């Protein structure tokens, strides 16, 4: 049986940087719009902007990280 293990964002950041990519800032307007939609759906969702990435979480747990690279 196949088991998938998701890697931490720090490892992806290192890989992408070593490959010559540079992180690209995300749109503040889009981020604020996402926050409004999440809060209208459920107050337990959270969206944190740090290290030029967007962390989507539930309560105090990060679920997924989105970032842009060029």
C-alpha cells in the first residue's frame, strides 16, 4: 500500500531556491478577499501571511501553504 508523506514548506523553499527560483510576493488584495470569504464561512479558519507565503489553517493547525515562484 502506498503512503504519501507531505513535506514541510521549508524543504520545498530550499529546493526551489537551490534550483534558481525566487519567491514572488502574493497579492495583498487577493489575500484579504480570501480572508473575508473564509471568515464568512467559518470563524475557525485562519489565513496567515508570512515568508511571502499564505498559510491556510484550522484553529491552530496549518493545513496547506501556497506560494508563488519565478
